[in-house]
């Protein structure tokens, strides 16, 4: 619902209630996993109206006042929305100096504010352009990087979904690179995280299976294929692509013994398809 306040965000961020001295330390704004503003490492308590203003500016960049007011309070009359924004900006200016960059017509987050969402964007760009060595820590970072969970504003939902697509692409890139390096375990971990974001994305499941196969873990590969095949059939009435089916068809005793009766049963079921 446009402009709706989420149930999970009814209380402002917990922390120190304070009026900061002008620019006494670096401001840090977290939008991933939760909303939090910190000054010199200490959490600052911020009312929900001001949280929404700062989050929108962090995600969307500089905006004319009228546009921002309409975005944040779409159901309110124009004058009421403008008044809400004016009140919120005034409170931010008094209690959170150096957080906003204010002109007569527009508002922006000050360039000195460190935003975790922006840092993640830079990290994902490095991953997708192969400008950084893949590390297991990258997987953990991308797995937990959920933007403003529970926020129901349309602009927040849109940015949440857009970030999910970038996380998905970055995780698949990590999986491909781990696979190329012969690290099947972390390939499977990255691909599994990607498949959690988009359960019907075949490329993620294909990488998950390839990661398992590269380490000789045939049963997890067969199980991953069977789970994906069943879900794809149940939800879309489709079957995996020939390319993905060939991954499973290529499993033979020449690749090593299957490790359990469950593996043999899963393999026999696949052969009968």
C-alpha cells in the first residue's frame, strides 16, 4: 500500500536520544537488515517520519521537495504532504546536523554520510566485473543484505526487489568463478543463496548442481535437481531445460560409486522419466 507504515517499523530505531553537535563525527546509515543511524559509531534514535525521509534520499538521491513529499505521503493532499516534509526536515536539521544537503528547491543526503547500501552496490559492481578475487565472505554479505525488510512503501518495495536482482546476479557470478577455480563447495553455497532469492531460476539451480558434482557429491546434486524439477512442474507446468537434464543424465558409475540407497532410488526415478 502506498505510503503505508509497516508493522515491523512502528517503533523508531532504538539508541541514544540526542542532539548532535555540528559534524562531530562520521554519520553512518544502515538500510540493510534494519534501519539504523549512527554518529561516531553510536546509534541515534530517530522518529519514523525522519527515517522515511532519510531512507528515500539515500536510495533515490536528490529530489525536489514537492516530488519527495508526494512520494512519501501519496494519499495526503499536496499541502498536507508538503507540511509533513517541512516538519520532518526541520527536525532532522535541528537534531542531526550535516546529514542533509538542503537547497531552496531540493533535498539530498549529505555526501559525507556513509550508507551501507551504497557500499554494497560498489562491492557487487566489483564482483560482476571480476575486479575482485571471490571470497567466501562475499557470499555471507550478499545472503544477509535484505533492504528495509518489512517496509511497505511502494518506492521501498521497488528498491528492495531491484537489489534482490543485483544480489542474484552477483551470487551467480561468484558461483561461476568459484566453480572455475575448482571450489565446488563455495560454488554450491553461492548458487544455493541465489536460488533462495529466486527459487524458479534455472541458472542458479544448474550452478548448484554443478558445484555438488564437482566435489563428487552426487546425491545432493540429484536431490537439488529433483526438488527444482518438482517445483517447476507444480508451479509453471514446465520441465528443466535439456542442458540441465543432461547434467543429471551424465552421472554414471564411472564418475564414482553412489553413496547411499537413497541416491540409487533418486537416480532410478530420474532414469525412468
